[in-house]
């Protein structure tokens, strides 16, 4: 099944600096599994939104889902 991943900020570096990427994943895969498939370390992701709804990394995805990934923000 196809899903769209939209990383924000520093997470874009994992997909070549692009705003989004579409990918095929197995039916019923979780957000965490999708992250691993595109080599985005789950521990770099603070928040996940699927179709504009807050979800956790173990949420099971469906065909056509759009996943927004928010990184941890540091400063000092």
C-alpha cells in the first residue's frame, strides 16, 4: 500500500531534503515500520500526525495515509 511521508525541518535530510516522499509499505504496517523503511530513526521524531490527527509511532497505517513527522527541537 502507498503512504506519503512529510518530514519537517531537520528530518528532511533523511529523504534528500525533499518536502515529502511516497512509498510502498506492507498492509497494516505501523508508523515506526514506515520510518525504518526510509531510514528515519524513530527516536528523532517527537510527534506524528496521520491525516491531520495526532497518533503514536505504533499506529497502523492504511492505504493513502499522509504522515507528518515533527522533530525534537533543541536550543540553548
